[in-house]
C-alpha cells in the first residue's frame, strides 16, 4: 500500500483545500452543521447551489469525462477531493444517489441521446434521481421483486410498490427495476427502465422516521405507462444492469457517516467521574481502543482501494467491509455515548444537548445504515464468497421459474 500522495496528488489536494477554504467553513466538533440547522427546503436550495459551484470550478464528478460535463480527472483525484470535502460544513446527501448510483448506470448503459439529455443537468444538481429497487416483499433479495412491467402495443404498463427509496420526494427521475417475465428463473426475468417521477400513476409517500425526518419513501405504481424508449437494459437483462448499479452504490455509500472516536473523546473529556473525567476511566478507554482499532482497520482497507485507484484499477468487493463494520460501530458508539450523558442522553436537540445531539442523531440513523446499500447479512455473503472464496450460500430456488416459487422464498 502507498500511504503518501504522489507529487501530483499532493498538488491536487492543496488545490482542493484552497477551493474549500475559500467557499466553505470547516466543521467544528460539538457544533451543529448546516444540514442540521436548515429547513428541508433551504437545505435543498443550499445543496443545489453548492453542487453548481463545484461544477463551475471543476470539482463536481471529477472523474467524469469532459463530454459529460466533468473535468476529465482521475479516480484518485475524485477520492482526494471527497476526503477533504468531508472536513467542511457543506450540505450532504442530496445528490449521493443521483451521481454515485444512477448517473454511472446511465453513462454505462444509456444511449447517446439519453446521456446528452440527463448527465450534465444531474452533475450540476439541476435534476435529482432516485433508485427504485427495493420492495416490501423482496427483503434483501433484490431478484425477488414483484413490480410488474407488462408489454403493450405502445410500450409497457407498470404496477407495483417500491420502498425505502431515498429522496424520491425530491426526485425528478428514477431508475426502475421491474419483473417482465415471471415464467423464467428470478434473475432472468428483470428489466430496467428510467421514469419521470411526475408520470401519471406514480405516487410518492414519505416515510416518517423515528428521528422526525422523512428522507426515504414508499413509491406506488398504478397502471403507469412507460414507452419502450425508456428501457435501459435488454428485456430480461435487468439483473446484469442492476449488479453494476449496486457495485457503484456500495462504493458511493462507503462507511456509515456520523459520530466517530473524535466526537466521543471530546464528550468524554467534558464529563466528570471518580477518576476526574470519563476520558481517564479504564473501561471507557478499553471501548475507545476497540473502536479506534476498528476505524484504523477500515482506513487501511480504504488505503488499499486508494492504491488500486492510483494505479488505474477498480476496487473490489472488499469495500463492503467498510460499510459492514462502520455501520454497526456507529450504532454501538452512539448508544454508549448516550448512556454516558445519563438523563441528557434522551435530548435530541442541537441547541441544548451535548455535542449538538450528534450521538442521538447517529443512534437513530444507524439501524437504517445497516440496511441501505445492502444489509449486514448480504454484505457478509459478499465478503465470504467474493473476498474469502468460501462456498456460495445454498439456494433452494435455483433453476425454478419465479411464478412457481412459494411466497416468502
């Protein structure tokens, strides 16, 4: 592994830092960030303005070619900017699915006409996309989806339901995975489309989360008419297209964002106990050491990925380790920090709670982080089979037509 920037990478990193320091403020531990202080409408406006500003200065979608509005930079430059950007207080999360998941699929699979229409507006934050994959009945088995697209003389008619669709309520368009042939094995009967979210028959219902937010949604399709020109994959080729989308999704999501060891140390240094402060308590220091070792292990895994990118390669499925470990750790760390705050641990207000309620927010977010982009169980299968080379999971539904499978398999 290479832990140091090359001369070019160091120069690019400084260029990125100069831009960020000119246009944004650095994060301050213990203070609420812009994403916590703004209303949803104001946050969306700020996010679009920030995305357009990055595009104007060649810091949006850095590895995208100039043909699609990017600066034509390298993958390692894109990673370097992301590393530095996370140190600053900027609007987060609005375009993660659009640019990290949907647009890579459009660029790879779409026609020239499709790319010319959608890529540049998405890059500038002018249009937002969502990923219409997950369903209530399918669980973690994406190939088990039941939303039907039936062929007609004028195109396709879609009926079904999607769930946990991030930012669907903000989205202009979406990538839609459907079942077009239930008489073949479940992986072979899928087809992918793009849809205008304003199409008649599409209904978006925000899900009220325990945190008080509504970041993801249920989406219902009732006799939605889609022309065949909106089909992205071959008929029956949706599974292959979806695999490519999922690969970019897990790379885009990475580890769970939220409170980390730095925030925990800052909190512990303020809380009194018999040894002076919690920071000096032996039990606390043991937990902190465990979490720090986990974090450093993930950093080393990411370093391997950065080295691969720096050499022009593509990171492999081992990147699933970052999300698996860090999402669980976020839940454990935040739970422990709330216990340390005693009765104040229940206060979820940036104005009056310790560390601007970062632990409360992280604790409420963590369970969703262990589902989004692949559940813990799915990621463990990916790591076991594709990283460690262990035998594949037993599949009792293999080689059976989808419409012959008992419900629940």
